[in-house]
């Protein structure tokens, strides 16, 4: 897919306020408040800004952290990762590779087979039900 580039004003008009805060301003929703932290239907989680498939329900697990957590992205090209030294921590930020929207962070404390925990804000996602 081609990259999407829009002005912040265009994003502000297209996204709900909480989506804009998370996706465009690197915000974080409070734990256990997002619509997908305890969601278990089969399907795909897509970027709320551009619709790119980001994660599959089969890779979702309950990490106990209060945010949707996945062991891997939908594909190797779905997300981009970059260092995030904000808030006095060394973390790895996860962004949508198509529109650059902030999704959350990835940590190395997840289950097998990857050992990774992609901790993602529900506000950055929409869900496409399978079947």
C-alpha cells in the first residue's frame, strides 16, 4: 500500500477526538477503558486512521495490562518500530507503516512463540469481523 500523508488539520477533521489524540499526538488511553482490551471475536484489527490490517485476533492474548496485546503484527510490513525515550523510559514505539499513526509500544515480555507484547491503544484500532 502507498503511504498516506495528510496535514494535521485533515486528520483532525477525519478522526474522533480520542483517535486524534492517540494516533496523531502520541497519546495513551487509560488501561481497561478501551473497547478492545477484552474483545475476543475472530477477525482483524485495522488502523482507525487508514484501514491497514495491523493485527489478527489469533495473535491477541490477555496480558493483564489493560490494553489489547498481540504477539506479532499482521505482517512484517504492517508496523514500524522506533526508539521512544519519553517519560524517562526506554521503550519501542509502534506506528502504522501506512499513515504513521501512533499505535502503542512493543515490549519483550510476551508469550511464545515471539516473546513480544505489542501493547496497542484501542483508540488506534477498528475491528473487521471474520465470517
